[in-house]
């Protein structure tokens, strides 16, 4: 099942958000083994290059083990940029949101448990 991961941050401009998104996509592939793609979307007026959907990654091939690895990667990103908010969306439209405070040391295990329930793992 494909899952859409959307990155939000009130203090990143679009270029920085997309740079962070590309970096996260590469890191997830390398460190968790999940398949990631960056979807194309409509280009805005005056935009150059390939149309992209800012801050969005499509994740496939999630398993119980990759969810744990995924959240440890995300934890490292939240430590670097605590204003991040990540939203996961399943094909049925249900969403699961996390912020830096939900991935503190004490909350990681509970967040992983909730995420596994979200994906039915």
C-alpha cells in the first residue's frame, strides 16, 4: 500500500522545503529500505523545470521493521528541525500526523505503535 508523506514547516521557504524533501527521500531509501518517489504535480505560473509537488514523498513497501527504521530516521530530522510536521496519508484518506514533540525519547515507542496500527502492521 502506498502512503503519502507530506512535510510541513512554517519557517522553510519552498526551495528549502523541497531540498529537505529530496534529502529525506534519499535517506529513507538508504537507511530503511522503503521505496520512495517524489510525485509530480501541476507547475505554478512562471515555474521552470519539471512540475513537482512540494514537500511530498510517496512511500511503498512498508513493513513492521521498516516502520521502526522510518521513525528513527524521522526522529533525527526532527532533532535538526523541530518545526517540522509530517503527515502520512493512506489511499483511503486517513491521516496520521507527527511533530517533534511526538518523537521525543519517551514517546518514540508509543508513536511507532500508533503508526503500526495506522498501517495495520
